[in-house]
C-alpha cells in the first residue's frame, strides 16, 4: 500500500497506516485538530518513505502538500523548508520515481513498480518540484521547432533505450505532419491499425497507442522497434488534427504549418505538465496496454464542463456522419457518451440520430479516468473522430428527431394557430455574456417594434440558452466561461423576454418565450420561422448549421473586421447549401471597451469580447433587404 487514509477521530486528524493503526497527524509536535478554513486532507503518499506526503485540497480546487516524517509530524510545506540532509535523501528516492516516470514516456517497454501506486494523489506542482531535485536543468515543457528550418543539432535525438543518438529525417517528419488525422483514422478502421511513418527511415509503424491527455489533446505513442525509439504524434483541437511530432527524451517537438504552430502555442500550451497530470492518473494501466496490438476503436463524445453546442454539432456529429456514410457497419467504432445522464447530446441521443450506431453506443462512463481504464483493460484504441462540415444529411437527421418529438405539442398548437392567422414568425436570438449589444433592453425593444411596423402582426420567438433534463431537473447548456458570471445567464435572458412581453402591444406582437426551452423546442421554432436576428456566437450553430435559416447577424466592429472564423456559419466550405446570411457592416457598429460585460474572458479585456452599440437605422436597412 503506497497511500494512507486520513480521518478525523477523537477530535484530531489521524492517519490510518497499513497496519490499520491510527497515528495522530502532528504540526510542530502538536496534534492537528483543524486545517485552515476551506482546506481538507485527501491522503498520505508513502512511495518516498521515510518522507511522506500529505496531500491537501481547498474548496476552490487549489492543492498543497505537507512533508511529514515517519512519525506523521509536519517538517515543511515546501521543498525549500526542508533541511539539506532531508532533501538529499529525498532526491535519492525521487530519482527512482523519476526513472519509472520517464519510462512511461520514453521506454519501448515501460514499467510501473508498486512504489508508483498512489502517485495520482500527489499534486502536479509538488511532482514538478520533486523532479527538479534530481534534474534541475530539465525543460519545463516541450520546445517547438519548425521542421523546415531544423538543423543537425535539432534533428539529433538522444535515445537512452538504445544508447544511441538517433538522427531524424526532415522528409519523414514532414510526412507525419502532412498526414490528415481523420483520414488516417478512417484507414485505421479499415485495416484495424493506426499507422505513421518512422521519422528515421520512413518505414510504416503500427505499434501505436493513444495517450488521452484531455478532450482537446491526444498523443499517439509510436514505437520504432528497429531503433528502439519512442515518439509521439500530437493531435489537438476541437477538429482533432495533426499538430506536431514529439520526442520526449529531449522534450522537443516539430510543426510544419502556420496552423500547427498556432495550435501548439494555444491548445497545447503547458503540454508537458498536462501529460504528466494524465500519466499520474492512469499510468498504472499503460505498461500492459502498450504490450501488444489493440483490438478495436472507440471515439468519446465530450459531455463535461467544456461541452459546446457548436463544436458538438460541427465536429463530433459531422465526424459520426462521415463514419456511417463511409465505413462498413462491421468496422464501426464504439461511441462513448461521457458524463452523467443529461450531459451532452444536445441535438438528440446518438442512437436516435444515428440508428446505425445504436448498438455501438456506450453509456454510464462518467469520467475520463474511468474511460481510459476501461479502454486500456479492453485494449481499445481511443480516437477522436471529428469533422468540420455540416452536411444536409446530418441536418435532416436532426430535423427528423424534432418532427417526431412528442414533447412539443404546445409549440405545435401555438404554431398552428399563428399559421391560421397568417402571423409570420421571427426568431430573436440573445447573447448576453459579452461581445453583444451594450443596452439589451433598448436594442431588443426597438428591434421588435421595427419588425411589427414593417411586417404587421408578428410572432417573436425570444431564444437563448437551452436546457436538458438532468437528475430530474431542467439544467441549461452552459456557454463558454459562463461559470465566471455572477448569476445564471438564463436569469438575465428571462428578464429581457419579460420586458418585451410587458411593453409590446399584444394585439400586434406575440412574444414566444423560449428561454430555457429544450433544444428541440428551439429547432422547432426555427423550422417555422421566416428568418432570425442574432449576435454572432454559438447560438448560430442552431440557427445556421442545424436549421439553415436565413437571417441577420450583428457583432462588434472588431469581430466583423478581424475574426478569421466569422463566416463558419454561412460559408459552403463548412456547411452544405447555406441559405443567405446578412451581416451589418462594421462601419455601423461602435465598440465600447468600458461597457460592462457579464463574463470577462481575458484580463486585460480583449477587443474580441467588447460590447458594442449599433446604428439602428443601418440595421433596419439590412433587415429590409434580407
């Protein structure tokens, strides 16, 4: 046993040892009866005995370590607080841990001795500090290099496993970097193996296993057995793609394109720390996992805190569309729906959207750690199957689920009444977090009044965050960084809907409040509407990719003039048969850095998230011409 439990007993905190005896936790030779408010102990790691590590966590997720002697007495809260003699003895023990740690990354045949069990309980900052005890000059992260400019020194890779210096060939590294990951996965499904070229000889390598770092970064561990070299193909992004080739012995990585460089500097920032965090959580599975070929494939769908209604549709569902249209049924991968019931799957359960995949769907896996353990035990290759093109066939699948949804009877009844009275429907999409109009009440009221004057009797569907049932309650799909908001965004959205209902003439304007409504309700109203008006943002995933409804988009001048992905919701490179989307011209928009936002993403405030004001007369002209 390499971890001890900590429990509160007889008015003090005590450590339960392997002998099932309770030993009081001491600080300055006095029993600890309480920790600083908000902090709690999670366990004691014994793999560095005679020095023990008490791990603590705070309510906000912060972590800390107490160094204990064998009597469970605190001797320091940081390495610098320890005596030189203790640090020297600790370094000898740490060197063994580091050697085993390194073997997971660099050895063709890694090991995981019993002393490593429980290492996942030690926080990453402490582990990094311990590593620097024995390797003070070690790089804290991978250094990234342009393969087209690499020289002889950069291309020389120390290879301790073979006691040689491997010289990599730029041409072969380029071959890896120009490989389309998603095409490689499709080929792998057909052949049963993922394959990349050796960076030394160009020979095909099929000894490939995924290290799932997190939702946005996967590393594919490749072993060139002819040279005893382990290298990694780094794949990253929501549209999972090849970013770099990593050589862990020298902590060096290579990219080729401008986009790969961008992803390396953004999505892959702090990569080594993230890899180490992942390894300490599930490294004990890897030595056996790496020993032989894998038997099947699985692709996980993200349903956790980072779930995004746009990326789920654009990347994940489009990727599954490719699978069912391009791969024989007997070669389908398993589809892992991560999270608790109600997480993810915003547009419908996968087995309903894709009946072809229904028997391949795995549910009930609530965490990444659990998923990795299952995949390692069952010898499954994890792949993130994604796309970046919304086909009509996917849109049709989504619409078909809305059509048969039995929970939309109230919406259907109201829509039928509006149709009988020849009242057209316009969807008014809200965005409140940031990068939106500065005065929401005035803007939306003037917009509704203009629509009534221009169209006559009109129904305005006020649409915002959608909800799904989770644990018996309706819970909204949270937007990016919404957790930083002082209050739920849906509360502010409902206030706008209530304001509009209170101020419009009900004889001329019907306000349909869909705030907190289901995704199916939103999609139903979009199927009935003439057009939409909305700020640029993730809501356009519903209005454009899912419904392909024509409409008018407003945004800040900075976004309209600078954002590289401005047209992902209306460009035929990203969606099939796009209807017309009109944008207000940037010259009619005025950005205000000082305008308050509900969610500030960056500090200092970035222009991409400034709120703005719109020349309403110019907007009316855009609407009139749409």
